[in-house]
């Protein structure tokens, strides 16, 4: 069934997702105006990337957890614990920076195996298992650090999150290297979009009309290049952005193209049907939790690197930010629905709002009220949409 | 001439893109039992939702006259207040609450203090239970009772609301023959006490049996209202109205071409998953050959589904013992994935709960059990997957605008075709179909039978579990009967009669007395 779709059909077909993108554009515009452009200034954009990257990394793992019909409340504590272990290895032990990274990721994986065991093989609901984990990992963090902060990291380690790639090709007033990387990314996106379109046509599937397709490419390219240009005028390409981009691409593929990803959606959508279709539910649940542990380890490295040390109270409330990002990004509370890109946009909405309000000098208490309301409204909008779709 | 308690005039209800009802007319006389028949998707349930206020006034076009006055129900609560009560196919009982608590849910018997008066509650509940012929302790949790009794609780609940017009949507779909008979008897009693009933049913013999008049819907329109006392109003007459053509034969014919044995099960014993020591399947045996349709007949709770699911990768029960032979070779199956690898498929009796991911699209439901075929090193070929889905949409005649349509939006018959597609695509050579035509309309049933015929013509083996004896007699080559977890008989089609099967299906113990009785019957 080959069909060429116009804009209206495209938007209605993806109402759930496009709603989020539209909201995102409005929120960015809103705060850009209120802050008289400061929001989109080179320095501030760089700042947003550095400040919220670890939440986005957590949200990638969290959206998979949520699609599978679970929840993970322990990631904040686990970020603290992995960061603490890394700090002990590098700062107290005097080991090279990469040993800290490996140690943090190993601890994340072990924690994931631990929680995965209870969730998948013993059958304790993830809510309970990770609530226990939240206390457990926080306690272990305090013990690891003997209740005191450790800092600073050697320069190599702190460059993971606070460093930049720049200066390779020089450039007047902006960094050419950054622009080159962004250009390569845009071209890669364009090529893969075009190949996808050709393949869909070859299999007689519906595609968007050519002018619309080109418009979409041009808009995406323009936005991405503008973002890259602003970054290049500041300090260049942040290392965390590279880490984040790799993770987003990898996990988008995992959720949309891999058998594992499909099984996660199947379990969240209908556990019994998945079981009776030969899905090895326990191993998939185990994998979900181990993966979350891994990403919490990565986030632990990024966060400890950015704060240039490990604090006993690090990572508090991170789990809630990550969960909020997923739900704002269209994941369903009941499982079976959600996307990595949606969670990223959800996370960015939270980031832009926090950042915008900080720039405007709105105090912390009001910020929390606003964020709480936005989360509630986003899910309410989703519930309303679903009810309307059902008729 | 009795007066009309209900008149629905020119009811039109549209959903985005679909006209579910168009100028539907329905008039129900006071004190009658009014049947409503129609294929799935004909608009029966939508019409009842309009009537009971699920779709409030203003949400549809047309007028409803109830008791001679224009009715504008704004909610279910509102319609119930006027004595219109609907009992849905999926029962709305809370399993962990008691019978009495369920009966008075939302209508609690309160004392002067405003707290619940438990003595009054249980006493009143007993009176209502008596009226529906349910003899249980009112404090028993509902989950401990069977579906038949739960249905009675729903009716008692309706009586507690002083019902005048009772709407039943497929009340006997999940009931065995005995419970169905009891329910129909109860409806007659209610009629005698002046309660009007509207009954939606796919079981045409029941409609023919109990309804005073029957309205037939097709494609969202009223086709006709038949007076059932007229001797021309036969089941065939109703079918003709429902499908718009005469179904000269409800079962497509087939010339059996039976080959080698594919699957044999011996000494299969299964224990209940949570109640230790309770045997659910007791030393069962069965075999099926290539190109053969083997039926399993048994009453509700006889262990049919339990037998099938325990065979399908031990997905039911515990302490399972026995041997399974595939093409004569003994095989061990530890989980569902291994069962699928051995070419066994099980299409469940409850497709919504166990068979489909309702929030996912047609394409991904079809591929769900065969991702291995569509993937290389764990990565799925999405385009190939679409192609496969399109092929099945055509070959199985799945009526959907696109394979990207959410399965939850399809009608029951089309959902069932998706389930069958999923298992056919898994390359199974033994397909266990558990009630494959439950809750789907006559036309779609015929299509399902045709698909079964096609499967066996391709040399696959089919095990068909069904509660409907005519269906077994119309499609199978051989029929096993199961009673109380044991295989009580194996009958070739040419020797099978409904009476003979029913006797085997109700046989309590394989005692000598029973077998002597069977012999006696044979000799007579």
C-alpha cells in the first residue's frame, strides 16, 4: 500500500509524539523571549548541555524500564555510589582516570544484576526492589566516602564532562572543528533518512510527500547547525555531547530495531501474551535492570566528573527528573509505550524550563511548583488524548 | 397489545472516520425478552452503550423514548436511576470482595450513622441471591465462584437497583450448557415478574429459544424485527438477516487426507499451580496426525485449556509429568520458546488477555512469535516484517485499513485472524486452537473454519478445543472427550453424536459401572 502522506496526516498519525515537539518549540520560544535571547546564547546553550546530560543519560535507561512496565527509583543513589567508587579509585587510590571509569561502570552493572535478580527471578515488583536499592546504594555511598566529600579529580577525569573538542582547525571567532562534526552529523542524518525512504518505497509502504520530506530535512539541518554554531562560538564541542549522541543513537536502534527492544515493548504491552509468544520474560526483565545499572554508572562518571568530586548527597532526586522526562516524553504509565527520542525531548523540556527560570532569577521554590505542574499537565494531556482516540 | 417500554428512533452515532450506527430503530415492548443479533461490528454494543448512557445524551443523534417520555441519560448512573441496567460481557465484579459487597457496590446499605450496616447488607443480599437461585454464603469472595455464578451475582446486583429494563451483552458466552440453561430459566422468571430484558447473543439457538422478538442489525442499521412466535423465524432466517445471505452450510466441506502421526502425548499429569495436591490433568493421552483435525470436547473446568497450556512449554501448572513424542521421537519441552522451536503453536481462548498486545499494531502482533525469522544477530529487518504483515493481511483477509493499525481497534473476528496469522507464520506444524471462534460472528467463523481446512490441507495437524459440539462435529476428524481432567473417550467423527459426546464429557469416574453403562448404550 504505497501512499504519500501530507503534513496533516503525518501530524495526526504521530499526535502523541508531535505534541511533545510542538510543546518543546513553544517552551524554547517562550523562555527565549522572556530572557531576551540569553537562553539561546552560546554560553548558555553549552551550559544546558553540561548541566543536564546526566539526567538525559538516565532517562534513556529509564524509558526502557518504563516501557517494560517497571520503574526505577534507585538511579539517583546509584549515580552517587558509582561516582563515589570512581572517586575512591582515582583520588584516594591514585589510579589513572580510566580505572575510575571502569570501576564506576562495573559497580553500576553489579547493582543492575542485583536488582535484576530480585525483579526478574524472585518476582519482587521493581518499585519495591528499587526503593530498597535507593536506601541501600545511598547507605553504601556514605560508607564508601566515610561521610565526607572527595575532590578534586585529576584533569583528565574532569575533562570527561567538562572538556571540549576544539581548535583542531582553528577558526575566526568560532570553532571550525565543531561545525565540521555537526555538518557530518547532518549529512549522515540526511543520507539515512533518504535510504529509509527508498527502502519503504521499495516495500510499498506509505511515505511523506517529497516536498515535505525535503522541508523536514532542511528544518532539522538548520536547527542542528544553528545549535552547532552557537556551541562553536562558545567553547566548542562538549565531550558529554559526544557521549550522549552515541548513547541516543545506540539506544534508539536497540528500542526500534532489536529483538530485545521488541520484547521489552511486548512485555510492557501484554505480559501474558508475550510469555505465550515465547518471550523469555525473566531474562528480558533482567536485561532491562542491568542496562539501567550500566547507564547509571555512565551517568555517575559524568556527574562526578562535572562536579569534580564525589559527595555523599550526590544525585538526590535524579530518579524523579529522569522519570518525569520519560512521562513528559509520551511514555505510558502502564508500560508498552515510549520512545528514547521522546524521553530526550521530555528531558530537554525540563532542562529548558529550569534553566530559563534560573536565568530569570525565579527562586527555587517557584521552579519546583512549575515543574510539578508541567509534569502533571503533560500526563493529563496524554490521558486525554488516549481517551479521545478510544472514542 | 402491550405498550412499548422503550423506543429508540433514528439513532446515529459516529466515531472519527466510522459511522457505527445509522438511523437505527429499536422498540421493545414492556415485559418481553427482546433478542438482538448481528455480526461483530454490526453496532449491537454501541447501541446498548447509547441506551445505557455510556455515550451520554448529545453524543449521538436521534431520540430515545423510555416509558413514554423522552430520555436523556447523561451517564450510567442516570440510566440506572431510571431502572435501565446493563450487564457487560466482561463482568464488572471485584474478585476479592464478597458476594454481598459486590451486589451493593456503589449502593451500600447504610445504617443511621452513615456507616455500612453489615447485617442488613448480608440479609438483603441473601434475599436477592435467592431470587436468582444462587445458594452461597453472601460473605464468600467472588473469586471463589465460577463464571456462571458470577453472572448470577451481576443479575442480583441489577435487581438491587430495582431494574425495569435489563440489558445483557452475551451473557452466556463464557458459560457451559448447564449454567446457560439456568440463566435462561432465570430470565423467564424475571419476565414473569415484569422485568423487560434485552439480550445480545451470538448463540442463535438461545435466541430462538427465549426471545419473544428479535431485532437484527447489520452494518450499523436495523434490518428487521422478527416475531419469534412466527414459525418462519428460524435460526437460518436470523442468519440470513445477519449476513445478508443464506449460509447454506455453516462448515466448509473438506476431504480428509490424513498422514503420519505428528504429535503424541502419554501419561500427561499436571498439578494445579497454587493448590498443592490438586490434579488438574490426570494421565491424559492424545495423538494427532498430519492433515488431521482432532477435537477436544469438555465442559468448562474439565482441564482442556490446562492440558493445552501445559503442553505448550509448561505455561500452566506445576509438577508436570508425562511424555511427548514428535514424529515418534521423545522430546522435552521446558518453556514456550522451546515449544515454538518444536513447531507447536497455541492460540489461546482469551485473545485479549493472553493472545495479543492490544496497544501494538497488526504487524508487530503477527511477528511476535517469530522474530528469529525476521532478524539477523538480534536486529530486526523492519521492512521484511511489514512485507510479511501485508502478505497475511491479504491471505487471511484481515479487515484493517493498514497493518499499522492498533490491534485493539479491530473487531473480534479480525483479532482472531491476527492471532492465527501469528502462529501460522511461526511455521508450527501442530496448532492447538483453543475456542478459536469464541465471541466472533457467523461470517468470521466460516472464515476461521476455512483457514483450519487450509492448514490441514497443507499437512499441518490441528487440535481444536471447543465448547460448541456442532462446531466439533462440523470440523473434526476425531474427537477426544475430557471430564474432570481425564481423557474419557476417543470417538471417530462417523461414530460421534452430540448425545454420546455429552455423556462422555460428564462421565465422573472411569468406574466399571460407567463403562458398563456405555456398553449398554452401544448395544441398545
